[in-house]
């Protein structure tokens, strides 16, 4: 994608965000139910978010206008509500009730149903939590992800493509912040003949320790913001010995879905330092002595399109999911950039220090055969740190195993 087209697309997104994001809709509706999982004590609370123009506050804080039920395998049982508090700015109702009214149920494994029967009759619910894993839409939201394809032919070495990701997160007490530890790696088949071998892609090995928080917003256009701070992020290569360490920050805009399509633009930064700078890259001499500091601006987006499911549940297990990510990095200081070139009449990979924009895009179409398994078509283009070697319009078909952490 030319840089001018990227700037135009980013300007369009920002212009949409500049519209009155907090304008109220004409119809009041309940949106999400946040259950009391992890809460302890004599009293418990359930949060109910909403959208649109709410009725009078007195009507919303009248506990007689609300109904609450606990749902498990034996059916549903009513739970008496002691108090209702309404937060007008966030449009969130807090339902408080005694823990003794939950019939001794395991609150980590039950569902909840809420009804508002004031001037309107509205309902919202959350299903019971499953096991430690749930279905993932794609690579972006997966906690465990493994894609693979394998080709064997005469007079050639086996050609395989592998894409791996794993992460784990936990909430820090009840602050809403999650600590997250993740790692990712993939292979890259050369796009230049002869294609007779594969290797670990030197631009795609990464480990990250980060803090993440989601902030819900009462808007009909913007559901919330997601803050991610990578405290320690290692970028390194297996074959060439290049390594760098950065700290990162990102704000993601969770736009309200349009039907089955969801788009999440983001902006951020990456700041760090080069750690290992070899004298040769891709069997060619290279001078990286001036590559020390790392300062990058980052802009991008994640998109998801989910198809063919009549009643989506907590697992979000759809028959077909299409997902994609795009990121553009804008180095303020010169960094390595590897691209095809010619040296003494031979085609080689030449690495230079430049400040050019580096783009990376991935897209994936999954036919979800099972809850955690899909037949996948993947597309990849662009360059990733620290060497930024170009992957030029690569298509692969294979099997994907993917699952998301349920908490």
C-alpha cells in the first residue's frame, strides 16, 4: 500500500472518530452484563451497561424495576436485589445483592439473566463460563495459535510454513489491568527461486511482557479503548544474530461493530535500543555501527468479519471467520531495511540503514471445522523488526489450531 493511500485511510478513520462519539441514541437498551466472578464477601454486585437515552434516574434506581436470575444446568433461580445504583456518565447500573442469595452456586461457573421492567421491558444475559479455553476468532485474539502447512516433492527439500503464538494473562488484583506474557515465531518461505528450503523468519521472533487494560465508554460509535504497554519486548533473529529491546505503548479504538464486521484502529510508539549488530547479514557485509537507538511511531488496524452463526455465544464460534491486521511503522532514526538487490551480478539480500516507512499486513480466512480447529487460507505482506526483510505477497493454505483464554 503506498504511503499516500495509508495516510488517506488513516485520515478517514480519524475523521470518523472526530464525530460526536458520545451522542445518545433515541432508544434505551441494555448491552452487557459483567458477572461477580472473582468477588467475595457478604454482598456481591453485577454491572449492566447500556446505550441510548435512559429513562429517569429514579426509575433506574428503583430495585422493583429490576429482576435478576442465576442460571445453571438445573435452570434459573431468582436472586433478590438489595440496591441499584445508576452511573449516568457511564450509563452503567450496579445491582447489589447478598451472597447468601446465590444458593451456594459456584459463581465462576454460572450464567446470569437481568431484566429491566420499568417504562420498557429489556433483557440482557451472560452465559456460564466454560473451561480455561474458548474458541478464538483469529490470531489476534487467540491465546494459543498454531498454523502449519507442509509440502514434499521430488528433487526438493521439504517446504513447510509454521506460525506460532502463545500468551497468558491474569488480572492484577481488581484494578482492571492485566499482565500479559506472550511469544511468537514463524517461518518464511523465500519468494525467489529456487524455493527449495525453509528457515525461521529472522524478522518474526518476539517475546513480550505487557500491561493491558480495557476502558468501556458509553457511546454508540466507540465501545471503548484498549491500552497496551509493552514493558519489555525483545525483537531478535535466530539465523543472523540481530537483537533489539524496546518498550511500546498502544491505544486501540474499539469501534462498535457494523453487523458482522468489526474494525479496531490503533496508534502507538516503540522506543528502545539495538543490542546485537553483526557485521554480516544474509551473507553480505553490512555496517550497522550507526544503528543504536530505536524510535518509531506506529499506526494500524485490526479487522474481523464473522459469518454463519445464528446465535453467537461466549465462545464466538462461527463457521467462517475472516480477520486481518495492518501496521505501519515510521522510524525517527535510521534502522536496518533488507530488500532484494544485485551484487557482482548476483541477486542477493542487501541491508541498509534507512528511515523509510515499514508496512506489514496479514489476513486469514478460517473455515472452522471444529471449535479449536480450522482450514485456513493465509496472506502475508510486508516487513517486521528488527531487520525488516520483505515478505512479498505470500499465500499459504493449511490447518490452524486456535483457542483464547476464557478469563
